[in-house]
C-alpha cells in the first residue's frame, strides 16, 4: 500500500456548482478508495429493477424524499462490502445529524470512524454565475436564477449543523473550491494529507 493508498474514510460536502463531483473523482483516484454516492446507488438499483430500486422509485415518483431509515440501510450495506474495507469517499450522505449518528454506529461496529470531511467552500455569487452560465450552455431552461439561489439556500440550511458537528470533532477540512480543477485538487490533497497524517 503506497503512502497515498493508506486507509482513508472520507466525506465530501459542498454547494451545488462547486465542482464536488469532479473533485470527488480526483480524491478516489488519489486514495484508491471507492466513491459511495447514495444517488448513484439509488439510480443503479432502479435501473437494475431490484427490490430496493422498486421501493426507492415508488417513493421518488410520489415526490417524496427517501426516508433516513432506508438510506441508512443502503449505506450500511455498501460500507460492509470488501472494496470499502480500506476506506471510502461518501458523497451526498450523511445529509442530516440523524444520518451522521447512524453512520457513526455503522463505523463504530467496524472499530472505525470518519477520518476527514472535505468542505468545498465557494462564494455564492460566483457559484450562481457559474450555474447560470452552465444552464445557458446546456439549454436548461428550468435552471433559473431563482431556482439556483433556492438550491444554495437549502444546501446552506441543511449542512450548517453538519459542518458545526464535524468542526467540533476536529475532522473538518475547509478548502477554497474556486479556481482551476487542478488548483483545487492540489489544495484538497495538501489539506487531506495533513489531516490524515495527524489522524494516524
């Protein structure tokens, strides 16, 4: 196991449009861990027509959010798979303090805990401008400025308690998410390397 492939149990959070998906991919390549996104798991199960997929699809089609209990069950199952033994990068979960406690319980049972939480920070005005530009290029008529700003507000309200919690635990790593992709990747790598070497 190389230095960059040590055990790393990570979580990435950031506002819509901050480039979280791109940076998540860079992190999993660097640390050799699987990316675990609840959205991807839901979509894969729906596409595969699994029992879980049918349950999730019915909930989504009813315009409701997938309940914590089901989401926790899915993540617990995924974290128990062999490729997650040497770490993982969670994206899109946990979204609530209750989900954090559920995750704590799963990891605690494995004698583990989260090593670091990467918070991609980005100025709201910059992100709104970036998303409006993307909407125009991709022809997303639904992505109006009002809709984009609402998503930012929802994100801020939802994640504030989580950020406070992870900060109190001393595992939060804040990184400026604005700039070139390589530049942001480099900032994340430096911050994570410092945090992970302190953890071990």
